[in-house]
C-alpha cells in the first residue's frame, strides 16, 4: 500500500505531529513499508497453528534478576528541571477540570 504526501500530512495533523516539509516523502516511504509488511503477515500459512490468547501460566514472561543498582532520590533528581521533597515537579496536564 502506498502512502502519499497528503496522507502523511493528514495523519500528522490528526496525531498533532509537526513533520518538516523535507521529511514528508521519507515518512511516506516508511509508513508504506510498515503497511506492506503488515499486509504480508496476512499471507502467512498458519494452518495447524492454534491462536494464543494468554501467556503460559507456568512460564514467566521474563526472568527478573536484580543487580543491586539503585538511584537515590538525589541522583534521580540531579538533572530534573524541578524537584521538591524527593519528587519530580511537573506542569499540570489538565487545567480547570470541572466534573
């Protein structure tokens, strides 16, 4: 499937992304490649393969091995723009929210 410049600009607008004009063609090619790959997955012969809805119960998804490394609050906040009492200060995301 081929994505055109207009499609990229519309997608960028909907996603509220700013894509420089000189990069639109490259993004169009990359999105086309992703869609072509997704379409190729539909051509796989999955005869005899049962769908899997859940991960195996007895097998963990990954083995967590702690290595002992820890950040102190001071280390974590060392490069933060703002911090107070061991916490990051961030600007509000939603303002004047009336339930």
